[in-house]
């Protein structure tokens, strides 16, 4: 196991190098000269030259690439061009609000999706199964913007059950008051595709030989589904959840933007609007690293759930 982990970490280096080169090329050759963005339209040549020197963009490309590598290794991407805050501090303070929404959302989505998938698979082919699948198709056809606008207007503005926008200081206040409606909307959007996907995983396992053998032995249908089928269907379910975690941080930007949640997704939108390249570069690199780490954790959990799998 240890040898496998070391080998996987070593294999991440070429991937990380490719990410570094891609980000460096995009921001230095495609993104334009940041000195003109920071200096403004009325700046003279001397001011632009001073800004380029302060940023280090007046150096050669190999020197700039080395600076970028040092920033990644030291987790220090300098200061935000828009606010002057350290980029590491911005990401650290924005991570908490994002996790306050995404962790409960992921747990509820997984638990509800698994329970409904087992129930629907248990009644496969029935009127209830077809009705649920039709509802899922309709739910997937509705844009997340519709969910946000309708539920925010109805539940928050009209009924006053939730605050329309805002964010507090304590975890309990944020989780129970400010994050409740975004989590509810996130569930409304994600439960339909999650249920369809998990249902397919469960049905694939329900048709295997070991399930027919368990039924032939006289085991009850509920025991077959909850013990035998669920144990093996958990492998692709865990793989799906773990693989989607890094993207969730960025994917929730609409919820964070509409509800004023100071999270990572909202920060990305603000950084793009302000052309705040240090923040964008840092988040891009961190998401790439998180994706590779979660892929490794997914493989380790896959092997833990199914000891027959040999990691190579």
C-alpha cells in the first residue's frame, strides 16, 4: 500500500508540471500584460514600467516560470491586485463558507440518493418507478437559475422563512440560517441526476449472479438489496462522490453569488471581473492539486471497499 501511494505521488509530478505550464502560458501569453490592467487607462509609460518591475513580468519567461513554481511550492501567491490582501489569506477565509454549504449538501445528496435509488430499484418497472424517473427527467430539465430565483423569491422574500442574502460569523448560525436555503436549492438541483445515476449502479449489481444466488438461498428482498447489492454498488457511488468533490468548490458559484456567501466560487467570479490574476492562478492550481489527491483517495477507498481489487 505504501509503495503504491509513493508511486502515485511520483506520477502526479508530470501532471502537475503540465498544469503549471498550461496556467503560465495562459496567463502570460494569452492573458496580456497585467501592468496595463493595474495602471489604468491614464497611466504613463514610467508608471507601467514600475508596475511591471514590481510584478516581475519584465524578466525573462524562464525567470517568471521559476517565480511561479516557487509560489506554488511555498503556497504564497503574493497579494491580490484588487484588494491588496495576501492570496493565501483570501483562499483560507473563503474555504470555510464554501465547505459550510457543500459538506452538508454532499452528505444529504448521497444519503437521499442512495436511499431513493434502492427504493426505486426495489420497485423496478412499477408505476412508482416510472413516475420517479419522469420526475427526475423534468427536474433535470429546469435550470438552476430557475430554482434559485423561484425559491429565493417564494421562501425567502415572500414567506420570510430564510434570509434572502447574507452570512454570519458563527458556524451554527451560518449552517442553520444562511446556508439552509442554498443547501435546499442544491438538493433540488442535484438529487434528480444523482438518483438516476445511483439507480443505474444499483440495477447493475441487482442483475449479478451473486444476487440471484442470495435470492435462491431464501434471503429476503430487503436484505439482498441493503446488504449484498448496496455493498457492491457503494464502489461506483463512492468513486462518483470523491471525484466530484473538487469541482463542487467552483461549481457552487451561482449559489454563493445569489446568496452573498463569501466562498471560493464567488471569489472566482469576483477575481475574473477584476482581472485579479494572482487569485485566479492560485485557485486553479489548488483545484488541480485537490483533484489529483482526491483521485488517489478514491482508488484507496475503492480497494478498501473491495479487497479483491489489487492496486497497481
